[in-house]
């Protein structure tokens, strides 16, 4: 029977990884895959994570099953991290441990589908390449609203607001909590307020994906959108990930929080979520979540983790400034200020697929065809080569 299957097209990022690995040039630069890298190009295990893992090894007494919603202490810690001062408010929020942010997004879409009251989930254009397949695979229609204008390399904020005014009541609007992937351009606090007003007026249900908390302006600031919307609407969904800010990528750590009108409804949502999990993967993996729980609950580990996140954030900021500055000098007639206006790991360069191909073949600079780059692939050593290469293909 398996011969009846057709092969799926290769993932665009995997192709970049393969081509990059095969390239023998010593000045090659990989700006494709979305993991944080330090100045040496490594994606290290955080020191706070290593210490928590050692502690866990000594103290853990059982590997027996947990429930479908994972470890209750982890869930409480994550709710606190993501909702800040709003967490625990009247038990309206229910939080479940999930396999990464991806698991959280998928379970959220499953819950939305079961309510039968949303006709679609609306995602910004563009959005993270996996949003549409991941959310759509739950069986719900995915529609889009304008977000980024490639020509001016700015947010299409008025168009976005206009489109949201036409979203039917009860539909879901997906927003990036911070460090928008792929554009790097986030809503300002004022823009969050305006979006939130429209969402509240129209009876839309916001769905915030926050996968980079701490990488934009700081751990306690980057959840502004979550905190603001919590006060503005009766219901919302929040998918969070520990892949980047704890560098726990392969350990698959994330959480889904659902805000309901009241505590009773929150319990019903939880039972539905547990049922979806039970019929998909039964329960989330424990190890990474146990590590996160230890770090967030221990003052010394938490403070070390916070400074590790801060140094990742500052390195990304510094690389954005170096690339932006170099482009200003090399190509004064072009506007590359979006590198500096952006937050987090991603920006578009803003060149064509043909120019992306030239960057690869002539300059050993690797990125996906859309020209989205991972800022963490830039170092003090390669930034000049990168800027000169971009300038050369313009
Ligand atoms: C916007 C966004 N959401 C969610 C995720 C999910 O990450 P993970 O499933 O690895 O936690 C990512 C990962 O790249 C992302 O960029």
C-alpha cells in the first residue's frame, strides 16, 4: 500500500542546511535555520539548564506517568512567566504543558474546532511558515490579514486594522507576542492597544503565539500584548514556547494557556484539551519541563537564566545594529533600517529569490528563498562579508 504514497516536497530549510553543509568555502554563512547561535556559531546548552539538569538527576525519584496536561507546577510557573501579574486571576486561565510551542498551537486549534463557533483562524501575512500547515491540520480554515509591506519594509498597520474590522465575531486572530517571525517587526504598545480595541469591539478571540519572550525588550516587557489583551477581552488563547529562551529546542517544552469567561468554563476547556492530548500523544515529554520548572522556582537559577536570556537578546540587538550600520555605509540609497527596527531572530533582507541564489552561489551566504535571515547567524567576524555580499547583489 505504501507505494501509493507520493513523496512530500523537501522542506525549504532542510535544503538550505544540506547545501550549506556541502559548501567547502571557509567564509560561508548560514542564516537559514531558526536557532539561536552565539558569537562562535554554537547553540549551547544554557548554564542554568545544565545546573537544573544536574539537580534533577539527583532529586528525581520516578519517571511514572503524569497526566495529559503535564506537570501542574510547571504549568503554574509558565502561566506566571507568560501572564506576569495577570496570572492566577480568578482561575479564568487554564495552562497545559505541551510538546513545544508547536504542540500548543496544534492543541489550541483542536479546541477552537471543537467549539464550532469560529469559522476561521486569521494569521498575518506573512507569518511563521509552519503556522498555516500546523493550525490548518486541525481541520479549521485559515485566512489572512495584511501585516508587512515588503516594498517599504514596514508594518501595514492601517491595513491590518481595517482587515480586523471585517473579521466575523467569534473568529480567531493569531498575533505574535513579540519578535515576529519572519519580519522581526512587532506591534508597539500603542498599536497593541488599538488592535485590542478592535478585537474587543468585534468580539474576536485573540490567539497569541509567544515563542521568543525575552528576545525583544526583556522577559517582563515582551508579554505586554498578553497582559493588555487579558484585561480587554473575556476569552483568549496563548501558545508559548521554551525552545528559544531556554534553548531547549529538542526537549520539546511549551505551554498552552486558555482564558475563559469564568473558572467553571476554564475547567471544561481543560477537560476538552486533555481529551485532545490523550487521543494524540497522551501526555507531553517531561524532562525539559522539569528543568524549566526548577529554574523558574529557584531564585539563583532563575536569576542566572534571566541574565543568559538578556545576553542572547543583547547579542541579537548588537548584530542588528552592526548589519544595519554596515548597510547604511555601503548602500546609502537603500533603506535597510528595518534590520534595526526589528526584534529577535528574524528579518527579511528584502531581495528577490534570484538575488538569494546569487548570495549563495557567488558569496556563500545561505538563506531561504524569501530572503528571511536568522540574525543569530551573524557574528562580528562575518557581518562585513554579509553586508558586502548583500550590497553586491542589489
Ligand atoms: C512564531 C513561532 N511560533 C512557534 C514556534 C514553535 O517552536 P517550538 O515548537 O520549537 O517550541 C516557532 C519556532 O520556530 C516560531 O517561530
